[in-house]
């Protein structure tokens, strides 16, 4: 079932950085659905329920102060959790030292 | 002189059997770096408009739960759309999707392929083409139909995309089968070592081996740079995507605090099928990127010696074990005393590595550790644990053996003792054969017996046997089949 490599989708730029906090601006014209090699299949999908085809575009929203505060809190908590890794590492090394000492004592 | 050289080469090959475990020790030692190199400093509060892409073939049993959980994510509803690509399912998938689409118009989308069975990558590409055609999508979450995201997981993954250099983010996949079998507990422990531990290190050294198939969040820019398509030429599309992302100069981030629960196979036959696919994919990746290994380059860290060491410690493990075993047997015939010392050195390194990696791994994820600590201890198998005990505490082992001998009245004698030692040497490789036999027993319907044998032989050797089988399958040019792992939907967030 090995397939040949798929061709790239034409028309996509190689690198584009998006502003993730910007509100969504819908395209000025209807969204074209250009699908290589599965066109007929997807065309029926679009007709049967994609947001673009049904007109059910989402309500706009942007990042709120609450989002910013929560992200900062999460990051602080996760940073503390990551710092605990060093303690766990030392504890695991201590377990190894204990085994080595036990062996030496046993052999002595 | 020639004999001395031969002896020392054999000693090196025999003790070299510990090389993968030494790599494991090194990998665990580097985990501490993640306390600093965790990318949290570059995170931001961005909540990109995220399209969730779920490939599905006969997933009616799990889709309702998965979609409902996604809709309960701690993420703005107007920034989340769910696309299920139904790969010509023959079960109730269309009906399940019709109901969910009616409940959530515009947010849940059912894409049906009338011609299916081409594999996951083709299914993903079907949805990807449509999603990329709409500029609404800023980030794409590729996941499996049977995984369950903890509420904060997507938010925690998405925060990394605030850094435009990040192409993809993956999460910590945990085994979450409700009422799971012994095998699920082994997998749960394995995932601590393979994900919570190994991926932290990989992130710290700047080279991630694989984005988890059930949790990969891509920026739109990354997908476009990859040509808008997922590679379809191997059984390891996740790994190819991961490598290509990094080769294109983008970072891949592992977010250990984004937890995703997955249902894993509960029987050996199912696990073997799944892991054989993964292992064959790894062999294909190793071959495909043969000019990459051990060749440092600017722009990415995949060519670093450290990353190659970790990669080959896993992929070459069965070959190293066989070589070590054969070298020990050869030494046994040439210089018995030297063979004993080499054997002892090999297993003492194994013992220390086992204690360190197991203790550290269990500490990394205490909630899972409470559930699976027995499987962690028995991961190498009872036989290997006895060998470890013999290597570390020979007197203790001898007195135990003598006690057993007195109890049973069986005396081994010198010849018996020699044969016992030879068997221990061979066990380094034969444990994989024994693991393969457990699979055959499981297939033959002796599931309980096979389960007991996994504890005796070890889960580690079972995984090594699968890797060896992958080499055999690739060498034979066996057909590449996308064997779907059967899922029941019994997966839940464990607290």
C-alpha cells in the first residue's frame, strides 16, 4: 500500500507568521475550496456541512485580560513543577548510591 | 596475542550490551535540564483559532465521548472547530456524526471519504486540504478518535504558538483505559519513561523524535511550509512530520503539563500489531534520514550525537542484546573466568541503570506510579530481576539457591551450575524469543498463561522482540498495512 509522495498544495507561501491574538477577519469573498486529488469527495462534504459552506462563521473573540492572567498563573505553576524535577533526579541518584553501598557492605 | 585481542573484543561486545541502558541513564540525567529549558518563558496568552482534525474509521464507539470532551475543553468555543474525517466507515460513525453536527452546527463537521482504507495519512490529508483552504484556521490539532483531552490541555499547548519559531507542540499521552488489563498498566509505566521522561530530555536538547499521533498541534505556517500535506510513504507519518518540521528550522515543543488520555491495547496480540507498525515506521525513518545521523547542522539539532545516541539506543537494542549474548557464550568457551566477570559487569550496570531510571520515572508521575509501580519493578521480567540480584548480591543469591536446593532436594552439581550460567548468558537474547512465544500463546487463546509469562519474561523484552520483528518484516519487504488498533471507548481522565 505504499503511495508515491503527495505533491505540495500549490499557492501556499513557505513561511508566514500570524498574529494569534488578532480578531478573525473573514475573507472579502466566499471561501474557495480548492482541493487537489480529492475534489469531488470534499465538494460533497462542503455541501453537507462545513462552516464555510453553511455560513455558520464563528462569533469574533480576542484574548481577554482573564486569558492573560490565567496563562501567567498556569506558567508560574508549571515552572515550579519543572523545578521539582531536579529534586526527583537527586532522589533517584540517592537510590543508586544506596544500592552501591549496600552491595559494598554485603561484599565486605 | 591474537587470542588476547579476540578476548577483549568479546568482552567489549558483551559489556556493550549495557550501552542502551547507559544511554537511558544519560537520557534521564538530562531531564533536569528541562527545569530551565522548557520554553515556558516564550509562551503567551494566544488562543489561536484551532481546527481539530480527527481521522476515523469505524470509531462510533468512541467518537461521541471524544467530541463531547473536546467541546468541554477550557477553550473559547468560537475558536474551536472539530472536523472528523470518516474514512468510509461501515459502522454507525455517520449517524453519530449527523447527530453531533445537528447539535453543534458550524462547530462539528463530518467529512466522509467514500473510498477509504488508504491509511491514516491519506485520511488526514483529506481533511487538511479543506481546512487549509479556509483562512479561519490558525492552528491545527491532529488527534486520534479515541483520546480524551484534559480540559486545560489545548490551552497549555496553544500558549507555545505565541513564539513564531514554534512549528508544533505535543502533549503527554497517558494510558487511561478504564478497568484496564495488566498490559495497560505496563503501557502506562512505559509512557512515563517514553514520554514524560524521554520527551523532556529531547525538548531540552532541541530535538524531538516524534509528535504523539494523538496530540499534535501545528501552526498554520508550519503546515504550509510542509506543503499542506502529511507524508504518506511510510508507516510513521507522525515522525516524518516531526522531522520535517525541525529540518525546516521550526521548533517542536513537548508540553508535559498538557495531559491527554488514550486507550491502549489490552492484549498482547493487539499490542504487537500496533507496536510492529510503529517499529517498522522507525526503521523506515532511520533509512530515510540516513544522511542526517551524527551530522550536526545549523538550523536543527536532529544531527547531534546525543539525539542519535537516544534514537539508536532504541532502534538497535535487539541487535545489541543478541551480540552481547553471543559474545558471552563465546567467552564462556574461551575463558570462563573472563566471561563471568564480563557478565557481572553487564548486569551491575543494568542493575544501577534500572534502579535510577525506574525510581526517577515513578517520581515524575506519582499518580500513575501509585497504579503501576509493580509493573515498573517487573518491567525487565522476573528472570532478569533474578539475574540482577545474582550480579549485585551473589552471596545472597547463592544462599537463596542453596535454600531452594535443600527444600526441593535437587542438586545442580558443577555441570548443572555451568549450564545454568550458560542459560543466563543466552537469556540476554533468548528473552526476546520467550517474549515472542507469549504472543503466540496469546494468539492461540491462552491469554491468562501469556499474561503470567509477560511478568516472567518482561515487558521490555516484549518490546525488543517487536523491534526485531520489524527488522525482519522490513528485510522481507512485507506489505505495509495500516492495521487499525481496536478501541472500545473505555478511556477516561484519571485523577
